[in-house]
């Protein structure tokens, strides 16, 4: 069965960096686009970034452009989100996603001094 397991969340000061990773299993990873979403307290879940199956195409939410980078390793079945210049408003639970059906359990990122 499809499994998506996130890791790498934690507490970081404003201006700091974190790298999230999602380990995928149960499907042919390289043929699917993968995404990261986030949900802040009291807000709806929002799309952060998407990467195509081969990794050649990426898209980002305007709020994270220039600060976050999504990447994937199809040999390891992982998709990462490098987050730089973090702001308090980036505080959220971050979810790995494949399509409309498959979600990880999420990893909490807290940006605070």
C-alpha cells in the first residue's frame, strides 16, 4: 500500500533553515508528481510546492518562492523540502502528498524565537 512518511520538522528561529524529507513506498515513485502542503493553526491546508515525476518541473506558492526548494531522489524514493529564511508565518504541519488520495501524517515546523 502507498505510504508517505515525513521527517525533519522541529523548532527553528526566524531566519533559520530546515530540511524536510518524505520517504515514499508502495508505488512506482518516479512516475508521479509529488507535493508538499502545509496547514497552519486555524487555517486551511495549502499547497507549498510540487515537483514532477522526473524532477524537471517545479512549482511553488508565492509565499515561499525564493526561500523553499523542492527536490526528489527517484533512486531513494524520497522527496525533500529545503526551507530557508524561515518566518513565523511558516509555522505549520507540513504534509507530503501524492495526488488527491495519499497523504503522510505530517511533521510540525515551528518558527519562533
